[in-house]
C-alpha cells in the first residue's frame, strides 16, 4: 500500500498530502470512473503512538458557523421511460470492440457502415443526407466521423436540414415550399444561394457550422482514443448516467459480484498540520524558495466559468475565468505577478535571477485561447519572453442530457460544447509535450495552481508545498483546506480498495459535491460521516513530471468531468 505523508498549512488550515518516492505504484480512482464501486464510509482507526502525524479533523464543532460560500441544490433527473441504458451500452460496446480490431481507416469505415443505425440513416431513400455529402467534398475520415456520431445515436445534431420534405404533401404544395425556401435563402445569403442537390442542400451558415462541428468531433475522436473515441465517449456517458440512476452504491461489506468489484472504503486523509509547528512551516517555505530554479508552474485556465457570469461591459460578450477582474487586474496577470514576487525574493536572497517556465491550459470556450494569447501579447509576455510560456488547448466536448445521454444542440450542426474538465490536463499535457518542455528547461517538477482561489498563495502555502516535495523527493502532492458545510465544492478522500486477487490498493481521490448523496455523505451534524470533516478539492498540486512511473500512470488515467445537463 502506498505510503503517504500529508501536510497542513497554518492560516487557511491548508492540507497537504504527498505520495512517497518509495511507493511501488500509484493508484488514482476518479470519482466518476469508479462510481460503480461499493463504498463503505467510515473514519480511519486512530493512529498508533509512533505515528508522526495526527488528523486535523478532530476538533470541536463551533456553535455558530458562518458560511461564506455559494450553495446550490442538485437534482437528479430520471431517464426517459422508454430508453434502455443497458441495451444501448451493449450495442455500442459491441461496435467499439469491432472498431478496436481494425488496423486502418478502410476497415473502420467498413465496420461503421455495418451498423444498422448508420445504414438506415445514410442509405435510406427517405433521407437525402448521403446526396448532400456528395456535394461537400469531405474526405473519408470526415465522413467516418459523421457516421460515428450517427452510430452513437446523435444524428439529431444534424437537424432536419437534410431530411426529405414530408411525403404527405402534394407535388404543388412541395413546389411552393421549395420556392419559398429558395427565395428566403437568396435574401439571407445576399444572392449567394445554397449548395443544392435535387432541392436539398446546406446553406452557407450550415456549411460553416458543419465544418466547426467536424473540428470538434475530430478532437473528441483523437483525444479520447484511449477509450474508443466518439463511440467510447458515448459509452462512458451512458455508463455514468446508468450508475447515477440505477446503481447507487450499497454501503455494506459485501462484495458486489455483478459489478465485478470488491468493497472500497473511504477515509479522511491523514495530514500534517504545519500550524502546530511554525518553525517547520518556515523551514519548508525556505526549501521552496531554494528549489525555485527546479520548478515550473501549470495554470488550468480553460474553464468557461459559467457560474461567475463574467461579461465584457463594452461588448456584452461572456468572458472566461482567465479574464476575472481582481484588484484592477485580470486573474492571469495576478498569477504572474505572484510568481514574479517569489522570483524576486529568490533574487534578493541568493543574488541569482530565476525565470520560471509557465504552461497554461486554455480552451476554445468563450474565445478563451484567443483572449489569453492576446493578453500575453499585449503585455509582451510579461517581460519574461515568449519561450517561457507554453499554451496548450483542451478539447471541447458535447454536453449531454441527463435523461438519456443525448447531445444537446442549439441549431443544426451546433452541439452545445463545454471544456472537458480540468481532469484532462494530464493526458493533454503528455500529448502536447508539456512535460518534455519542462525537462528541456531543466525543471524537476511543477506546481499546478488552483486558479479559482486568488488569495490562496498569500501565505507560505505554495512555497512549503514545493519545498517539502523537492526536499523529500515526492512524486505527487496536494494542498487543501477544511470544507464548510453546504459548500458547492468537491472533497479529497483517501480510498482503500481490495481487488479480486485479495490485494489492497490505496490512493487519494476526489468526490464532487454533486455525488455526495450517491456515496452516502452528508452535512447533517447528526451523521456519523460528515463532509465538513473532509478537505475540499486541491488548492495546489505538486508533480514531478520527469518520472516515468508518473507518466505511465497519467496515460492510464481517464479523467472525465462530464457536463450532465
């Protein structure tokens, strides 16, 4: 079982958890991916007298608690009564298995064409879509992607623009409808007209939307290749919905043979409270300053920040989280200023200049990537040089209905898409060469900043996390704080799992606040297992990206934070 050394900082009661360098293997259980597990929620037994660390959660509960956090009710929407999750999952898994055995695009097209849903949609005389495709000059891979969308049961995102006129209309009425549509399209497109085949076709707007959708689904197919691309994405969506609806975990000690899993136990993670040892806290911060030339920083700025409701006062456009104004500056400017302050402190102490490389994860949501790039260019890359920054863009993924897993769409070829969640940062960083980039800059590790907390680095927390991690050769570390009751924030937990071979594994994981009821967690003061005894999601993370073991683990992770609407 992995040995772990957790830590807690003083002013904000921040919790650190590290994984030791002597660990043989690392285990991470994503709260969504492993939601099929059975959980026994109970506190860890008291530690022995020889333990160096004590739990910070054993404190008396105050009589009055003032909660300065946002709260929001969470509702589970039942599935459509006529939708069979398990039947659809089985169908898609069979198709995915056949596609996995293909070695080239030609074979994959042959397999996807054999799907009854694809065959019916593309080759039925009642549908003109195949004739429209002939006019678009798409390549074979683009056509394959569209067929994957249909095979996944999402043909509704194409709208009805390619569907034949209602057969019940008379020939004269159909002619009038066609003439009216032609005139309307001629006016809208200023005389350009439509690409048309036998009265059917796509307008200019629809063509642009189709091209945009092809780009999005191509990214989904490429990024989620490890789980089967578009088909695998839909399988996981349906599995998560099925688990949320039908397979709530049973909190018992009996193994669930139908799920082929053994009992998993959830504990509050042990932590080290640095507020009990101010001298050690200061020493850890000094280690962090000393190690600054060995560290990089990663900022996950790809979020759309819908809950913040940021709007440009001049244009009225919605703004991403990176543009959050704070003390007269954007969030990104504040992060860089904070980094420069630490670098200046290093210069004053050691007389050497240190410029930390910064990797920023962006996205296409709300023009996030363009806005971040423009801001950096306008500020001349903060005087640090373009070579000290690496921007990598996370893919957008379709938002789905919680009723039946159908992709949401506003208009034809316009599926509603959101950033795929911060969990994608591991695979994306590996794919985009971020870890190699840090290595080329001579860095041994990096800290991941939780950018939504703009005051989290106002004490020694960040320096202490990096200092302890570097000094003691840790692979991975987390910094958190205690959770207020009712906060709409996830929690970090320690998970123990016994596999079918009788071997135990242990690791730190996260459970989102939307999943508390599912795992039997509550803020009820009478409950024996309360969420306010658990640390909230990470403020910072420390990673050592040059370790091959960590890279292997990251490639096995499938961190999907779905937008279930």
